[in-house]
């Protein structure tokens, strides 16, 4: 059986956060049924192509998958299992907003096999949460974690954000400590990206909101590395930290370029050497469903993606695997670039892997460009 990861996009939210440009819409409760019926039809269309595959991971992302009625999640899992068998140790993650959880919902998720919850906490500062347009308070994050434990969840993630307008270092440190104190297994810490067209971008453009400069953002990233390491979380990807053995297996598939199939609007896939995605707009997806913008990956594309993605991970780029896949040593033609990057303390070669240092990860894009050279 070939391993496959399934991503299922649930594009509904209670309201729109100020920084968000994801494919997600508030006030569309009336579209839930039509949406899931379209998604189930899309799933069915894959039945033949998925023969010989086994789902190693399933990830409900969004949007806010915990907003919709639980039978939609249950039926999607049931239908997915009927199309592609799930591995015995399948990791099934559901993303959720702490303001949308109840004990009844959590019990229902457990019952249908969800074994990992990823909660969008973002901050433990109520003022910052409000300015981001989040619908929950810091206290509700703690309550959600307690409820999830009560329901039997043993694998929890909290998403956090730094580099926020008005965020001081001590606020960020308190958020990191509060997240770790809840004892979750995994923490993702993302730097705010101000996306065009969002209310946040308008506030920044008008001067109403001022984002911290690059030095301050790098200092916050370093604070995450240090504080979370002291609390027992290893950094295994630029933005991701886990207790030993609790790395997100689904996200590792993205970084290591395994096969994954995205279902639902705006969902991306990498399947059998092709990248494609579904229509981004909700109505476009409901009208037609299927994937668009197929990109057949050349070997040069595969090399470029491997450099970009594997170097995000602490494990790094597997040099023997590179030689086996592409037929040439990674170092060939890159000797000068590698020497410069090593001398600058940005990369290291260790135990057959090329790894970026702490500083190298801060300058990830520049390091990748140097490594790709004339690719
Ligand atoms: S809850 Fe998540 S997906 Fe929904 S609007 Fe906020 S950031 Fe976007």
C-alpha cells in the first residue's frame, strides 16, 4: 500500500480575522450541506485512482472545521474510509477555534477517530486577540485544552503568532510560557504576514498599526526556540515545535514531498508527480468541483522543491536520498556556495544531512537561493 495524506478543507468561520486571507467565509451556514455534498462527490471521483493507497494521515483544515455540525465531519471520515483504507495508526487532525468547542462536539470527534486537535490560540493576551479579530479569549484556550483532555485527546497543538502590531517581547514570552504550561504536545509559532487586501494591511498602510521590525521579529523567533526548548519542545521545522515523537506527521509529508490529496475549495495536492489545486472561490467550487491548474513537475522542479522544503526541517536535506533520486551528489556544482554558507555559519553538514543553523533558518529564503544557484 502506498501512503497518502488527505487534506480536507472546511471553508467556514464564525467571523473573519483581521489578518486572514485564507479561503474561508463567515455567515455561510446555509451552504454547509451543499459544500459537503460537493466534497463527497469529489472524493468519490478519486476512488479508482486511490486504489493501492492507504491514508497515513488525514487533516481537516480551514476555515474552522470545529464550526460545522459534527455529523459533517463524521460522514466525511466514513466516506473517506470507504474510498481509501486508513492505516492502523492513522493520524487524524482537526483544526479548531477555541471559541467553537463544546464537550459534546469533542466527544463526537473522538468517537469517529479524530486523534489530534490543532487549536488556533494565537495569543494569550486578550487585547491582542481582540485586535486580531479572534472570537475567543485567552481563558477559553485553557478551557478548550481542558475539555479536549477530558474528552480523551492525547495529542494537542496550539498555533501562536508573533510579530503582531503592538506586541512587546514580554507579551510574547508570556504567551509562549502559557502555551507550554498547558502541557500540549505540539506548538506552532508563526510570524504574522500582512496579506494584501486584509483589514490588517489597511491598518498598517494607514499607520494605525505598526508591525515590529525584522530585528524584533527575529528576537521573538529566538525567544520561541529558547523558551520552548527549556519546556521540552524540540524545533523540528522553522515554525514548529514538538515533544519527542509528537511531530505532526501530516505536515512532515508536505516538507518531505510525500503524496497528498487536497479535497474541497482551494485545497492543494501533490500526487504522483503533479501539483494541482481546486477552485479557490466557494461558488466556483460548488459549481464544478474538480482540480484545476495541473502542473507536471519536471526533475528540475522536484530538485528545487526538495531544497526549499527539506531545508525548513531540523532533519535537513538527506544527501544520500538526493543522490539516489537525482543521480548526482548534491554537492556537485555547489561546492563554492556550500563553502560560503558554511563559512558564514548558515549551514552545516552532519551525519549525511545538510542542515540550516539557527541563523540560516532566519535567512532561509536567501540560503535557498544560494543553494539553488543556476538551477
Ligand atoms: S479562524 Fe482562521 S481561517 Fe477563520 S478567519 Fe480566522 S484565521 Fe482565517
